């Protein structure tokens, strides 16, 4: 099957064309001001003859979407209604969908939602302890994000261990500029660190992660900060950037090596938060088979992996120093360790292609049954 994957952002459009699981072409159109022009450029660059389908990344699927979905006019309207939950992302995702439907009429198009993988969260994991009526009215709920990455990495982890997915309990750690942890029980998300928005949870490049909500009320009262001021603080001036002055982990590690105290503290805060979530998710799962590091920091920063899991040997969690420095994909724990620790490069585009192919194949099968 020939599948085009589109990730339409506010200022760029990333694309990848697959034949089966092989990448035929990939690229990015940057400085996008007009999605019609950007998608037009994508279609001009590619040979789309015989295209079977298009898979679109959509950040927020709310409570409605728990799986990849064939796009219809009704689905477009539903995605538009979800814009308040993801005002920075869903409008651009939607623009990409609308233009692609015009440019490629008759080609099945599928929405793959970042939040869908986490719709298996137990009710007690997805519910915030605030006024229930208010939460229901305004959709205040733990949705979780990075779902395509956590889905791909948990499945790939089971494959690398040579075990059926349904038998493996994994903690996946997606550590990029945005970062999230997920407890995956037999292929199902049962806990995740991001919540209503991608702000909650781990320390990130520029985002705070967990913070006492009372601290925000305090700053509003004492520093005179508005809602917009607090939004900018938490999303743009926090995390590694807030602590060390830079949001790039490579620079933080370089500064720490040079003896910079702020960078040293920033890394310690970052790794301690990861360790805290690993311990909590181990307790929730009851049995842990694997921990998988992925995304830019998770795949490339051996020091972060080592320091995030240091001191956990009594829990069966250890890292082999030589493997940790050398392995690009695979196990980095000692052979004797009860819990396997792995580096697993994520491939969100391939996951979107795989899910898109599944929807289209199911649609084709239904059509054959109708005949």
C-alpha cells in the first residue's frame, strides 16, 4: 500500500511517502503561511500515482476519538469543535486535512490522533479531583499526548524482547523538547504524564511539567501576572530554559561538564522527575518488564538515561555503562537485570502510516463483504 503521511503545523508541513513500510520520499516545507501552497508543493515534489491513502497527524481527539478514523465532513467538523483543547495545533492539522482533501479527491484520508492511544486510561487515571460538574462541562480531563510514539515504541520494545505485546509491561519515556512518560500494560496505556494539555508531567525543554497550581495563584496575586503571562512562563520560560538559560539538552550537558551550577541543577531536576515517574508507574503496573527511552534526548543522551535510573538496582533496574554509550537501538541493561532497559528510536510517521493502512484495509474488506 502506498501511503502519504502529513504532519501539518502552523509554520511547516512535514511529509513522508511509504510503499509498504519503506520510505519512498520525505521532506518538509517550511515558513508556511498558506497551506494550499504548501500542500501544492508537496504534491508537486512527489509521485503520487497509485496513492492508496493519506494519514494526517491530529494532536487532539478529545474524548470522542479512541482510534484512527476515516475522514468525512462530519469528522472535519468534529476536529474543528476540538480546537479549544489544542488551539496551537488542531487548526493547522485541520488546514492540512481540508487542503489535502481538495488536492487528492477520491483518495481515502485518515486522522490519527496523538491522544487516541491514551483513551484506554482507567477512569481513575483520567479524572482530575476538581468539581465534577465543572470538569464535565468544560472537558477538563487527562487526555495525554505523544500517543503515536508511545504506541510504536511499546510495540517495538516487545518485538526487540522477542515477546508478544500483550505479555509485556513497559514504561516508555519520550524525551524530546516535549517529554512524557507512559505506563503500557500489554499494549494498552494505563497512565501517562501529560494531561489536559502537553504541559503536565516531566520537565521539558521550555515547559515546567508538574508544578503546584497554588504557585500560579501566588504569582498572579503577588507579581501581578495575567493568564497570558503565566501561559508564557510555563510554556516558554520554564523547564531547562528556565533553570539553565537554554532549552537544548546538548547545551545543558556541555555547560554542566564545564562546571556551570545552573546547568548542573537543571539536569538534576530533569532526571529526578523521570525517576519519580518510573517509580510511580512501576507501582501502578505491579510488574515491570521493560523501560524504553525514545525521542531526541532519550535516544542520544546516554548521561540522561544513566542518571535517570541511577540507584534503582534493588528494583531490578540497571544500566550497563558500555552498552549505554554504544547501543543505538536495543537493550542497554545487563543480561541478568530483571527489567530490560532499552533505547528504541521512535518512528511516529511509520506508526501513522501503519494505522492509516489498517483503517483503509478494514474499509476495503467491508466493501468486499458488501458485494
